[in-house]
C-alpha cells in the first residue's frame, strides 16, 4: 500500500511539463521509423509535439528524420503568418519544414470535415514524398473526450465510440498519436517552461462549429463526473472490447470461408459467399460486421454506413427466417444493393458481389 501511495504521489499533475523521460516513453514506438512527418499548425498542442519530438530525436544517435508540415487551409488571413512562425521555430530546432496549401474550392456546408479530409490527404502526400512511415499528430486526451461526445451524439457503435487509436491507418499512411493520453494543460505547461511561443486559433472557440460547442460543455459535464479523463477511459475500454470482437469476426470469417470453399457459386475475385444456416447461428454483432466487411471489400461506393448496414441485416435476417418472402415458412429471397455491392440470397447461399453499373438517368430499359 505504501509503495502504491508513493507512486501516486510521484505521478505528474495535469499542469506539469512533460519530462525528457516521459517523452522517451511516448515516442519509443516510433524509434525505428526511417522518417516521421510532424503535423504542426502552430497551436499549443502541435508546437509541443514538435518541441518534444525534436528533443527526443536529438538525444538519440539513430533517431528518425523529422519533417515538419504545416497545412494552410486558406480560411484565415493569420494562417500564413502562423506557418511562418512554425517554420522559424522548426529551423531553430534543426528540423526541415514545409507549408502545404489547400487550394480546392471551399464547400458552403460541412467545411470543418472537408478541411479535415484535405489536411490528411496533404499530409499523406507529404509523408510519401519524405519516405516517412508515419504522420504524427498532437491529439490529446481532451481531443479524445470531445470525439467520444461527438460520436455518442451521432449514435455511433462500438467502433466509433472507441474514438481515436494511438496508431491507425488513413489515406494509405500510418497515423500516430503519441500524446493521446495526456491532457492539453501539460502540453501548454511544457511550452511555457521551454519559452516556446504558439498561436491562438479563434475558430477553436467559434460556437458555429460542433467541436467548440462541445468543448464549451466540458466544464459542466466534469461537475457531473463526465470529465475528459472519464470519457477517454470509456474510449479505451470500448477499444479493448472492439479488438476482442474483431478477433471473433476473424474466426467466424475463416469458418464460413471453409464452408464455402467447395462452392463455385461465387468466384473468389468477384465476391463472397456465406452458408445461410452457419451465418444466422452467429451473434448479431458478428453477423453485422461480417456483412459490412464483405460489402466494403467488393463495393465501389466507399465504406458502408452503420445504420444502413443494420437495416440490411435486419431484412436479411427476416428473409432467412422465412418472413421476408411474403410471410412464408420457407426462407425468402433478397436482392438489394448497398454501397456499390449487391447482396442476394438463395436457399443455399448469401452472396455479396459487386453491384452492376447504375443506368444513366433518363435511359429506359426498353422492350
């Protein structure tokens, strides 16, 4: 008990700067990377990421090559000046720097999401050019908590509520978030202790956008016990549960593949087939994920939406139970397209194949 108390007493407070020893632990999984792209906007989180990474890498004899990339979305006049500030400090730290600009036409609606997609697309291209294995971002525990709230309000499932992972894949690159378990306050304290300046983006407080509105609610939620630490813990627990479920889906997929191995109903390069009785015997969450995997594998219209996949699974279950074909006691037939895939059933098979091309509007099938 005494040892536990001593360890707790020595644990950093939320307002303490990040030590060199902590940084070594945080960046250790990236130590063997040939190069890393650091996504640095000029705000406190990303400036702390750059300073910590430079100190960590500088203390190593064989550390990765660091390339700092700033994305200017062209949405604020201050952005160009902030990019110059990042460039200047990056050079002081001995790091290469590039500014990339989002030059596409800006949408009238959904601007934050469009900007986010553009940012990751540009970062992925920069990583490819630099020979980097990862793009490193400065997401913190506060960001994780806000993401959980956003996805909760959108009705996300387990995958969505698990929020951000320490390492994930996006746009053909690996995205690393070494600071995900740390509160933003510690990053700000680190910069102040080191005398490093940072920019203030007023859009982070603009209540016209969802994330700032949720950020403004956090103090009231914390009073009720829903602080950033609790929400991030929830995400971690759901991430653990999701990993376990994915292993179960892997096993179920292998078993179903063995059952279908002798069938010529679907060519391996043209789709997937499930044996109906084995499929319906699986738990609903496993069936749902198998269906989504198959659709995403052969579909041509991007990832399938969770709600639409749930509706299709419900119809598929009713069809296989004999209620989808007009209320008969024998299994009915289903034929439905979703996300560019065609899901169809017979008495002996559930088939997921690429959907036929859509007919251009205004054409007629003729006779």
